[in-house]
């Protein structure tokens, strides 16, 4: 047992890796109210509880796990039983930071678990002056400053990106990429207890989204290391070429499945980056794939994290396209079985069955659909956070409000990520399995994405016509001879499941 003086570190469930632990006693709190307030995916609740309980079981001498109604009650219970001070590491969301402050901890240490610091981001912002905060520029700067994939101050391979090698359409005639099925953790007694606890909570009226299923993602440090090794050994080489492609029977393709262990704080982004770079330097992976992965981690992930803080709380309320439709229940509940349109059916199926899909499904199917149909960005923000196993407030701001739904009027993305069926036909194999035809925009077989794309442009013309990147699209819209019929058709189809 630990002594009764000194400081105990209170860790949130996304601070579970070694870099949050300075060797003293640790406090973990499982707060039931978190799951009462919002309807989370059942598998997400499982991952969080399993991660907490595994962390406690890994080191019972040092870790106290308190199960309570709220975090505040958990802290009070700990304080009643111990004279130790509590400290914490800056939490990853505003509400959590406010709570920690309110509870009067002795020290709140600066954030950990990131590749770059807030100071580095702020210096970059200041240096930009009036220029847009482009991810690509941020990414290049991080690589230069931290000497990642660099040689003599220049990017390895002589260029910053390998889009030409990456972003291929899915291989023709294949149903799966030629990579082994990703490693999957073996559930243990702790998982069985978590499952039982979730069953009890459900019986007591706490609702969850989606289906239960075998645990798919790492929740301990050693599982996270295994997941990383498995990705580097078996999928890294095909990651780059097929990162934007979809084969619907293969939900994971060559993706890393590392967002859960990264977001639980079990892996440090720097170790993922270093290990990937090592593979390239040892000639065990292509530069295009390694660059593609590193771009996701020190480019996108860090950028999105800093933007959450930089853009402020009001950013999450932005709705520049005036989208106020409450998404229908079949969408929010991921009732894939009610949907005929193959791309949306399979994408909602991933959400229902796994609480996971890779980024093209999130962006070009689910967000694209929500944007075309005018779903409220705030409701979608909340949905993505609840329905995905890796959803956290800091990830949502830029990905959902900014990129996915263009609710910031173009601060992040230079044009809305909205597309018709032609994009989905090229980059996925959904359309072969569909009752609709991606080429048709009017009639019984008209693809709801193709028709939805034109109806979106028609409906949002006033708000978007100043965007020069949409000029060609608007010119084409003006030439559509069936435009009125198309708009009327989409009005009639309304928000029923396509
Ligand atoms: C609308 C939308 C919602 C998203 N919601 C989430 C979310 O809730 N949680 C989340 O972690 N990511 C989110 N992403 C980003 C990305 O889709 C996921 O990180 C990725 O699909 C997770 O699967 P993976 O680990 O197999 O990723 P890989 O494709 O293997 O990518 C490697 C890693 O890069 C990081 N990454 C890549 N892109 C992003 C990004 N845009 N933002 C942040 N990290 C990124 C992740 O940590 C990921 O594990 C979202 C993207 C969009 C467009
Ligand atoms: S035809 Fe349209 S609705 Fe069907 S899968 Fe293709 S893009 Fe989706």
C-alpha cells in the first residue's frame, strides 16, 4: 500500500499510458453519470470501462479505482479516505478542465501525449499573419522543426507528399486487400465483468447505441504495442496506396486501428512516428506509405487537437450553411437494415456493428450525406462523438464542424466535402451492390448521392456562390435540363431512408 501523505495523480480514462505516470499513486474514477448523460455506442462504453479496469488490475498496489456516480463524488470519496493531495495532467476537453479546476487540485500539469506543444502551434499561428491555417503548411513545419523524414533540411524523397502513389481506387475484382486480418485482443475476465456491468446498466435504463460485439481495439499498453507492431508488420506498406479506397467487405483494409489506443493515451504519437520512420529507413516499408501515415499523425491529428483549443468554444456552435434538420432516427440509431442505398447501408452498418469506420466512410459517406440533407452540425457533432469508439470532443471540432459539415463557412476547408455518386463509384465498391445507379440523378433509380449533390448546390447557392472552387459546379448546375425535376424529386424523397 502507498503511504498516506504526498500527492496522488488523478488520471482520466484517456490518460492511461506510461507518459502520464510519474511513478506515484494513481487514482482512476469510473463515473456512471457520463453514460447516463449521453447515449454512447455500447462498444465504446466497453472500451473505456475495460481500459480503466485493466489499468487498475495491472498495478493494484499503486492504482485506486473508484466507481461513483460523478467525478466530483469520486474525488470526494478518495479525499475522505486519504489525506493525500491530488494532482492531474491537463484534460483533453474544456468541460473536463473546468471540472478539475473546480475541484481544487493541488497542481494541474501541462498536457502530455502530444507530438507538439500549444506554444509551438501558437508560434506557427502568429507567424502566419493573415494567411489561412492550412494543415499542409502546419505539417511541413512540424516535419522540419522535428526532423521527421528529413534529409539536410529537405523532405526525404524530394517531396512533401506522395498523393500520386497514394489514394488509389480499390483494386478491381478484389473484395479484400491482400493483408492479414488485423490482430484482435483476446477478451478476459475483466471484459466479461464489463459486459455484465453494461447489461446491468441497460436493465436499469441506461441506453447504448449499436450492437455489442467482441472487443476489437487495444485497451492496455501491451495490447496497444501489439496493435502497433501488427500494423507496422502487416499493413503499413499498403496503408498509403489504399488509404482513401473502400472495399465494403473489408472495413479495416490497411488502416492502423490505432485511433483508440492513441486516444486512450496508451500510445504516444511520437513513438508511432518514430517506429514508422524506422521501418522506412530499414527498407521495410515504402516512403509513400510511411509519409502517408506520419501525415495523419503529426499533420492531421495534431492540427485538429490544437484547433480545438485555438478556435474556441463558440466554433462548435457555428452553422454558416443554416442547416437545422434534425437527423432522422434511422440515421442516428445507425439502423442500416432500413436503408437500400448500399454505401449508406454499409457505412451505418460499420457504425452499428463496430463503432468504427475509416476516414473516407466518415467523410465521404456519412458527413457527405448529412451535409447534403442539411442535418444540424451540432447534432452531428454530438452523434460522431457518441457513435464512434474513438470519438472525443477535441477530435470533433475540426473534423465534423469544419471538414465534414462546412459549418464554419470555409475556415478549415476551402470547399465543402460534398460529392455525388461518381466519387463513390470511383473510390469504393459500394455501387456494384446497389439498387441505385450513380450516373442517374432523376427517376426511380436515381442515386441519392448524385441527386443530393445537385440539390445541395441548388439549395445553398446563395450561401456558396462566392466560392470560386465551386464555380464550375455551379455552371454545370445551371446547364442541367432536369434541374427542376431533380430538386422536386429530392424534396419529395425528403428525409426518409434512401
Ligand atoms: C467526420 C469525421 C469524424 C472523425 N471522427 C474521429 C474521431 O472521433 N476520433 C478520431 O480519432 N478520429 C476521427 N476522425 C479521423 C479519422 O477518420 C480517424 O482517426 C481514423 O479513421 C481512425 O482509424 P484508424 O486508426 O484506422 O486510422 P488510420 O487511417 O490508420 O490513421 C492513422 C491515425 O491518424 C490519426 N488521424 C488520421 N486522420 C485524422 C484526423 N482527421 N483527425 C484526427 N486524427 C486523425 C488517427 O489517430 C489514426 O489512428 C474523423 C474524421 C472525420 C472525417
Ligand atoms: S449508387 Fe449511389 S447510393 Fe448506391 S452505392 Fe453508389 S453512391 Fe451510394
